[in-house]
């Protein structure tokens, strides 16, 4: 970790120690990194100061309900906030309903690893070379001199494992493995954690997966794969939007595919787009064109229009990216 990030973390810890009312939050449509990170930092601050609040900005997917102290994530509308800590959020819009509380806080600390982060905080700890926000949270907790117990370690492991595709993606570094080695030393049960995260797919989710895959189209010399999940599919399978998890990685894994795209219909005029790549294409740049963002190999955005319109617009940008 570079010196600058180290100094910024010292400043953040000073703010945490000085502040009375601290609120921690992350992004809407939460994933393992966002939930694992807010819980881990929340538990550590609770150990240090005896109190903390973790804001719920969206429903927690069933995959992460097993995490220790998940019930700490709650709705708050108290506007008396000294310090707002945003984790894993590239911009303030990603906080959803949390944005209005962030704007009322005396100070905002922004801790993130998205390359597209717009430095919205008063203090910005942004490290695109970190595989997960969980890596940054690990480092801050160590610097705070709070002991990482099994509960904190379980949340950090979940954060890092999910954002690295189980340590497979190119964002994984030797530092990732050193951190995870420390977490294992603490005695977490990775078999239980991995069964909870990766081997507990519901039948509803499985059927949604099959329906979505049925829409598979392979384009641009077999280099691009696109699939769609519609509201009808969600309804007929009694599934939720969070149940689309896993579809895009399956499609990306087709041998000839470089870019995989999943279109998730929110309603007839809104589509959430997820894009993944393997080696050559920077998908964060594609999503940035639609006011979204993310990482080089994993990014997302929202397109306002029908599925058909969204498909046309995104495919045009994907095609341009290959030129
Ligand atoms: P997803 O496809 O939703 O799993 O997101 C892939 C990556 O892009 C994650 O790191 C997200 O945090 C990020 N991302 C997704 N949607 C957006 C958005 N609308 N704006 C900025 N970043 C996003
Ligand atoms: Mn995230
Ligand atoms: Mn992340």
C-alpha cells in the first residue's frame, strides 16, 4: 500500500476517534464486498468506541444473511451525524437513500477501490489497486489497533473472496493472499463461509438462471455474449433481482467470449446493465458513458429505456471498444 494511502488512513482514524456520531454505509444493490466491509468496520469501531451505526440503504441479499451481526445494518433517520463513512461507493448516487444523510454529515470519509471514484468525500481513501474495499478495511482496522476477531475476519474474508471471484480475477495480488492468510490464522471456517456464499443457490434462482440463459446471443465474432433477465422471468420464478447473481460470470466463461453483458429489466423504461471482460476491454469506460462505473473487468450502469433500446445502445459502445 502506498505511503499516501497510509497517511490518509491515519487521518481517517483520527476522525473516527474524535467523532461521536458515526454512520457507516455502502452502495445500493449490495454485494459481498459492501456488506462485509461495513460490518467489519462497524464491529471494529464498536470495539473501539462502544457504539456505531450501520445504515441500511437497500435489502440484504439472502446470500449474506449468515454474516455475523447482520442485524446491525438498520435504517436510521437521525440527522445528527458527525462522521459519515462511505465504503465501496464510487459516487454519492450509489448510496441511494443514504445520500441525503451523507450530505447532512459534518464530514464524509470515502473509502473505495473503484477506478471511477469521483472523490466525493472530505477525505478520500481511493485505491484502485486494491482487490476489494475489504482489503482497505482490513488495513484500517489493523492501524486502529483493534483485534480482528472471528466475526470481523469472516466479514473481511467474504468481502475479499466475493470481489476477487474466489481469488481468481486479475485484481487478486500477493497482498490479497497475505491478508487472507492472516484471516485464516484467526480461525475462521472457510468451508462454512464458502457453502453459504457459493453453494446455497435456491431453486428459484436456479430456474431464473435457466430462463435468462435461454436469451443468450453471441455476437461480434463470438467475442460478445449478451443475456437478459425480464420482470416476467422474475415473477414466474418467484425470484428477486439479487437472484441474477452468477448469470453473468457463467456467460463470461464461454471460451470465445471477451465481453459479457447482462441486461436486467427494472421496468419498461429502466434497465440495469452489468458488464464483465476477461483480458482486453476496459468495461468501466463503457459504463462511464452511461453515468455508471466500476472496474476494468467488472462494471455496471443504468440505461433509461426499454430492453431493446438498452441492448442497442450498449452493444454500440461495446463494438466501439473493440475498435
Ligand atoms: P455489478 O455488475 O452490479 O455487479 O457491478 C460491477 C461493478 O461495477 C461493481 O464494482 C459495482 O460497484 C460497479 N457498479 C455497478 N453499477 C454501477 C453504477 N451505476 N455506477 C457506478 N458503479 C457501478
Ligand atoms: Mn460493491
Ligand atoms: Mn468492491
